[in-house]
């Protein structure tokens, strides 16, 4: 038995049981949680991010890049990863193997990465189109970008107060923006979410308080999380 996981599960259960959601009493101006449900369990967007990466784990291979840390590389890449790379904007991250600005390709090595896992990042970059160019520059020929973007979401106050929270996307806006750099036919976009999961995310209700059926129902009119698979050709 994984004791650490058990303790974490018990802690989540205790938090939820102390302040259970009153599903029929949501007519109020303050959310259940102001930190995306982190204080109650797992945020809903994390569930969709991991579902997306798990379903595309065959692409997470070779030289794999993440920003700031390599948690998803380790979790979904496994033995397919020959080199784990970490990008950081400044040189104060001892784990970083690449120090550079995603919006300035001149600061980044070119043709180095087979798979770039870039989750929930482009929303917080004002010049996100330049950042897409930076991602393209990093990839080898036939390399792939696995990106997730925020759709329906509250503002991330942590990010807003530090560097900014600028954009929300749809599958169409993401497709057009990434095709401008990667070319038509080289980009696939999709979405996760439905009215219940979107409301839950806005309220800060956690994954553990919903059922798999409630989370997995997909409604293209409620695009909570946008996913992008972009190939460099």
C-alpha cells in the first residue's frame, strides 16, 4: 500500500467532509474555493490535462521538454524518454537544462526537442503567438508539441499578480493561431468539458467530488480545456 497516497486521500476526504458542497445552494457571489479546488482535492483542469497526456503518451519519447519541472515527462514518458529537458525563464532553477524566453527564439536552441509538453502556459504570455514560434523553433523536424490552454476559467490571481493572465482560447482560435506557425494540416485541436465540470471548475469544486461520468461527458459548447497537438514539418 502507498502510505503517502493514502494519507493524501484521507486529507482530501477530511477537507471535503468538513465543507461539503451544497449542490442546490449555488446562488451566491463567492465560490466554494478561490484556488481552483486545490484546498479540497484535485482541480478539474488537472484531470483533463492528465487524460490528454495519457491518451497521447506514445508521442512522449526521445528528448522531452517541459517548463520549470518534468513531472509529466516522468509520469507519462517512462522508458521512451531518452533525455528529459527543463526550460526556465531565469537561471535560478537548478533543474533547468535550457534557460531562455519562449517569446524570443534567439535565446532558445533550435531543432533540439522531440516532444514539448507545454501545459497551461500560453494563457499567461501576452505575446503568445511569438511563444508559439519559440515552441516551433525548439522542436526537431517531425517533433511534436503537446499543449493545453485554458478555456472556461476564473482568473489565476497568483499569475495575474506576478506576470499576467491574458488569454482564454477556443478550439478554433487555437487551431488558427498554431496553424499560422506550424502550417495547415499539422495541428489538431480538441476540448474537454461540459456545463457541470465548467461550473465545478469556476466554483473550485474538486475532481474527487464529481463522478467519472460527469467529468468525461464532452460538450463542445463548454470548452473548459483546449488541447493542441502540433507537428513540425
